[in-house]
C-alpha cells in the first residue's frame, strides 16, 4: 500500500515501520511521479515477516494491553492493595460480616497507593493530607489504612517515644464533630480486631472523672471532650503522632478543630501526619489549609461535590393537581409508593426524612403517626445524645418476623446528615429545600453508600419551583455536575 501526501514545502520521505508496507511520500510537483515507480519497486523488495510471526507480534501487543488492564482491574480486592496483608484481611472480614461485600472503593485504592509514599517520608515536618470524596465512598477506612499501618510498624521505641503504661498517653487522635460518630468510629476500629492495637472512644456526654486514664494507640473524641481531657492531663498528648479531623467541613466544627489542632501541635514534638477528611471542601476550610499547610497533599475524588451516581435523584412537584400543593400529601404518597414497591423484597424498608426546622419535624411525625406509620424523630435542639443513640438503635432493629411491606421512618433535622452511617437506608426524602448545596450533598449521602444503590426525593411546592437553588439542583442531577 502506498500513501501519497501532497505538500508544497516538504522534500523528505518518512517511512513508518508499523506496518512495514506503508510508505508516506510527500509530493509537491509532477517530478515525483517518476519516482513512484522506483519506490514501488523498492516496496516490492521489502521482505515482510511471515504471517505466523506477524500474528505473534499482534498477540504480544494484545497480551501487553491485557496485562496493563489486569493490573488495574486486579485492585478489586483489599488483598491486592500495597499495604499490610493482616490489615487488608481484617478489613475484608469486617465488611463481609456486616455488608456481605468487600471491595475497595476508588478513594480507598488511591489512599492505599499513597500510604507507602507517606510512610517512607522520614522528614521531621508534619505531613498534611486532604482526603476529600463524596459521601458514602468509604473515607473512614481510607484514612484508617495509613493510620493503622503507621501505628503497626512504628513502635514506641522506633519513634523515641517515652510512653509509660502507668500513665495515659495516645499516639493517634481522631477528632469528629458529632458525639454519635465517636462511638461509630470506636466500633469500626474495634471491629477490625487488629492485634496489639488499642482504641478508646470518649464523647462529651461521658464524664471525665469516670474515664480510666490508661494508654491507648488511638483516641476517638470530639473537640469538647478533647479540651476537657487536655485540662486534666496535658502530658497524655505529648506522644501524639497522627491527628485526623473527620468531617472537617462542618461549620460548627471549624473553630473547634482549629483550636484543638493548634493545641496538639504546640504540645507534641512527634506530630507526623495531619489528615483532613471531608465530603466537601468549602472556601473557609480551603483557606485555613492553604495558610497552615501550603504543601498539603490532596487526594480528591473526581466526583467531589456531585450528587452520588449510585443515587436515583427525583424532584416531586406539589403543583401537580393530585397533590394540591400540599407537601404532606406528596410526602405520604411517596412513602406509600416506597412501601408497596418491590425494591426491597422481604426486607424492612427504612426511610429517612430531612426537614430544616424542629417544628417541621414535629409536624411531620404527628401526620405520619396519624396515618399509622412507625415513625421516629431526632431533633438536635430537644434531643440529648443518649436519646439519639437509643432512637437510632430502635430504628435499626427489625420489626418482628413479618417484614412484608414493613416501613420504618426516621424524621430529623441536619443532625443526622453528617458522618452517621445508617446502614440499609435506601430512601431519603428532603421535605424542605436545604439551605446550602453542602447540606444537600450530606443529606442525600445518607443513602447509596459503599456501592449500594439508593433513592433520594426532593419535595418542592410552587414557592420552591422557581428558586435558583432548585434549578441548579435539577441541572446537577441531570448532567451530573458539581453543586459547589
């Protein structure tokens, strides 16, 4: 095969060796037509490899491509991650015991690949890492991978730490804004059953004088309890090497975690790593990190600030004649549709409803109970943390033995929108339009977690339909665009 390319200024001949029968002849005048004969003769003189050899070359090329694809596809199990096999085995066993699946999420794979690089860094300065990914993507296990890996292979003697078993001391601290998350984190770490790894969980409704002051590898707490512990025993935090700020984008947590982190930095000479974990990165958080840690490593999901692809998002318009512009009517109809659907056969259907105000929560609960629905309520302004824990346990427990068409409903303000992993929730209903895109992402993120599909519904009346926020949400849902 001969390919002629006409050009005015080119007088060079370029030969492509793959395939070897292809010649590119730049021609810009008729004088080159005579040379085609000689090129044709030379072309016939070229000895091509036998067909068998050519097939072998193609097979080799295909094999290489398949090998590369397999290398990427192989990271479908925790055992393929470049971390300690004992840790990956513990994670798989933990997930299989609870969720019946054990596949690493993209953010966990990315964090695991960065872990050896982080641990090889022997510099004395503090390494800051921003770990940002959409809700329900497995950020907790993502930051626990390097944390446990570091604690497991860095002994006290290796770090020149003088930790006495008789005095309280900690090597890693996980700060979280919501006290309910403290117990959840404690259960996750304890559930991994890592030998020789000790963990303590302390929230602000646990009295400090009732805490047994002993050494722990990991302390899970919130800023309020951390401040109380600091006043009692500041020496316990001089050995801290890792600090994790979970839910770092929380507005109520912003000033608190700044103060707590600065206190730890002033006390501990061994602080090695700082992790900022979040489902969103608001401007205030980004500004703080830029000022305090300008060289921070960023591990950010490409789907950050987008509605989760695992969630089917729908907007229910109350302006339809059937609903008569009544949100309550639209809500009850939506719940009834979920109740009698076949989406969760032989399972209790759990629905989480979000409202902006506590008064709206009370109104919804009264209406649903009047219709005979099994309804629970959590309102941060009138519910203590102990009561929240009790309500959550009741909400998670099954309903007797007959689960056909059984529905459990939880109505809450934004207090349950962050960090709380309410397993088996496949339906989230937003009764009110959230005040911000950040709140919307967190509320919708209570479903569709860890590769399990879910459904989210936003109820809007006539006054909401033309709001810029609703139009932006609709476009983001249709085109999978970022909301922030």
